[in-house]
């Protein structure tokens, strides 16, 4: 263990949490835990074995963990491969290390998608029990009235059960902003159709606290450590 371990401030500084000096202050303030226990100044940890959390959010320490944010364009499928030969989201990011998309956006939908090889974070982001918001802008047919928006909030009956929007608003006459916690197939499209306003264009604009209006369609970037921590916190707290 000693040969594989390093001082906690060095490991967290390398992970981008903060400078070594700042990490020491965070340890002294009790903001960092190792395997669920308060960290100690100068403590040695093994990045491959120990679980470290800052303010309750787990920090990815393994050197092979990567996190990408992709602005998926229309016509690209959210899979690793496609029997029809359509372009996939995995082909749009670096091939090594191998990553997978978190949740799904159907081929006709656009917007933000996280790809990672961190299975634990992926599960928490995608599973409705953790209550992580996914926000969409839906350009729809017609002009929804208050009654349609109320039905989306209160719940609409779909063939696989009732679906409710966590929040819904109308920023423009034919554009619905809708927040959901679930990841059922084509959920937002089916909800809007159920209230009489089929979707013409659908864009995911936010995943939990994560948004990026400057990321062009078809482009990707790495998440910085602070963003990964906010996603971890959102999974823990919901939202």
C-alpha cells in the first residue's frame, strides 16, 4: 500500500480539485473524507482504491476516468454502433479510453449529452430515483395554452405509464421549456403529443447543473473537475 500511495493534497491537486495548500485547508475544515472518514493532514491514499469526497461529492481519482460533454446534432444516434450505418455519438469523441453515453437522445433530437467511462456516475445521472433534472426546449406544432401546460405538470397517460414534468413553461408561443427526471424512450416527444402539440424540434439544454450555450453542435469538450463534482452533488441531492 505504501508504495502505491501518495499524500492526499498531491492527489487532489493533480485531479484539479484545488492547489495543495487549498486542499490542506479543506482537510483542516473537515470538508474532505476518505472512505467515509474525515481526512487527516498529510494522509496518504491510493487513487486506485480509496474513495475520496469533497463536500460530500465523490471525486474521480482514477487516471483513466474521463468525462465528455457533447452537443449532439440531429441525425446522430446515441449508441456505440449502429446496424444501419448511421453516425454515432461515440464516434464523435476520442476513441481511447472507451466511453459510453449517459442516457439517450433519439436520432432526431439534439443537445447536451455526457459520455464517460465512470459507470457509477453514469448510473446515478440516468436513473430516475436520483432525480437529476434534464431540461429541454421543444418547438411544437400550434400554440399551447395554459391547460396543456397544466396537464404536462399534473401528468399525462402514456402507453408505459403516467409521465409528469418537473417544471414546464412557455418562453415563446410555440416553444415549451420542459424539465423531466426520467429517461424513458422519446418521453418529451410523447408527452407533448399527448397534449395535442407534436414536437417539431427538440433540444436538451441542461443536465442537472450542467449547461453550455457556447458549445457548438457537433463539438465536445472535457468536463473540468468542478463540473464533475457538481454532477455528483446533483445525484446526491437531486436536481
